[in-house]
């Protein structure tokens, strides 16, 4: 990853899992990170306006969901993304996180203890956050 180019910054995220990937919405930049299960990622501007009527997506298969709001708009408007990700498997969930830029990419930490490493070549990896604070009381 190289050297850090800036300090870690707190960020509020919305996360939604799909059949073949994960989308993360950044509240600070109104951007959507699309993390494909095949290890590729892409960044998209969120053009959704609160209350906006989205195009019809049809009914989701049993046990799946139609994504809503900004993630749903992106999913509806980009057929390759929709086909690549499939249906949502869980509802949107707000999660606090942190982001830090490095000379060789970006690290994004989520409160569910996952670190996503986004490389400049458009690939990504996810790692479990195994850090244990030695000053924290035992659980």
C-alpha cells in the first residue's frame, strides 16, 4: 500500500450486500463504491434525490430484495452493474467507518470489522479486522 498520504477520516456509510458483491454509499462524498465478488471495484456518483421515483425493477425472487434509494437508482440505470451484482440479499444498513488514502490505494474500514483495500488497478480485497485494543475491558 505504500505510505499514508493523509490521516484516517471518519465516514458514515450505507452498506448493502448483493448476490455477487457489495455496495457502499459514502455520505461525505455522495459516492457509491461497487465491490464485485470477482475482485473488481468501481466508483460512481450518487445522483439520487430524496423522494425521487425510481424506475420499475420488477419483483425480486423469493428471499431477495430490490435495492432502494441511491444504490437502487445506480443498480437500475446500469444494466452491466445490475447483471453483475444480481439482486440485493439484505436491506441497506448504515455503518460507521473510516477511510485512509495511501500512495498505493485506499483502505476503507467498516464498523463490522472489515477492511476493504481498493487498489488503483480496479481490484480490491477484504480483510477481517483482528485488532484487539489492549486497554479495552475483556468481553
